């Protein structure tokens, strides 16, 4: 197994640790699983490198629906219209200014 180093801001690290604890796992395991899925998706398969079956596709749809329902239940004011645009998301100057304002 290979080791990699990833740098993230403090808030992302904090939230990742919280989410990992909620899932009873580690941040490393979350990153490892994400990278495994990312590589599998690129290869056109699943994390096991097999083809995506109809059963797997249905399982993924079901999981997505469960997460969406949970978000709607726990965050009734959440709207996709509130999401940042691509330009806003990658506005590094704004992010730096906001980060400096927090310190």
C-alpha cells in the first residue's frame, strides 16, 4: 500500500473528522474509498473493477435517494439554488479574503 499526503484547510479537516466519526471510520479510510471509487468509475467498473450491473446501479440510486431524503428532512431550508456557481466555487481571491477575515 502506498502513502500520499493531502493538504486541506482547517474547516475541511474538521468536517471530515466529524463525518468520519459519524461513519465510525477514519479520514484516511474515507479518502481511500473515494479514490478507489474514482479510479473504478474512470475504468468503467465498480470498486471491484467489475462492470456496473443493473443491481449495482439500482443500489446506487437507492443510496442517493436515501441521502437526498435525509438532507431534506434535516435541512428543510436547503435548496440547490443556494449552491455556488462554478465561478464562485473557484474564486480563490474571495476564499482567501474570507479565510483572512476569520483569523
